[in-house]
C-alpha cells in the first residue's frame, strides 16, 4: 500500500477534517485517510495510483485548497 501526503489549507475544526476525510475516503483507490488537524497534513493510503488531480479535486470539492509545494 502506498501513501500520499497532502498539505490542506483552511481546516480549522473537527468538522473540516471530517469533510476532507469523507471526500478523500470516497475515492476508489483510497483505503484509508489520516488527518492531522493541527498541522493540516492529510495522509492518504491508496491501493492503486490515483489519476492525476483526483485527490486535489476531492479536497477542493470539500471546500479546501492544497498548499503550494
């Protein structure tokens, strides 16, 4: 299993973290999502490489942005 670490901007509460977790967890290649609210870091565990941009689109659909690399 591989993991992808995302830096998500704008998460300020448990509800925010839950929204991001639900959005990413609903994707087919995702097996588990771990959110560290304090740092804004989200670790996404995948069983297959997601299509480019899919994770970012899910984060944006939940109302948040990814930090610039």
